[in-house]
C-alpha cells in the first residue's frame, strides 16, 4: 500500500529554498518513502517522538512522521545538516 507524502508549511518552504538538483533528489526520496516509510536508511529519532529521519544524500536530511491510520508520510523538515538541520538521533 502506497502512502501519500505531505509537507508541513515549514518543510515546503525549506524545500523551495533548495537548489533545483537537490529538490529533485529530495523528490526521489519522497517516492521511496511513499512506498516504504520505514525503508532501509531511515531511523527513528530518540526522545519519545514519533519522528524519523532519512539522509537524502550526504548533506540533506528529511525529518518526517508516519500517520499509518491516514496512510500519510508527513515531512516536517527538509534541511541541510550543516545549516542547523537535524542530524542527531
């Protein structure tokens, strides 16, 4: 069953600010997450939250939550790890 990928307003703005080639790389990861949100390379973040992260290349990270009941992957952050994006578990 394929999930629908949605972005929070913050994640959408972060994505818009990225260079076009990086946006395309992130979009490919959204396709992967739609097929399997718990794919290889994804990691549940510590701290009791229901957030996961996946590295979209070496420098960018997607932070998301999985809404299984609604069959939605909700991206909450799309950020460059060096510019204050989440990089720790």
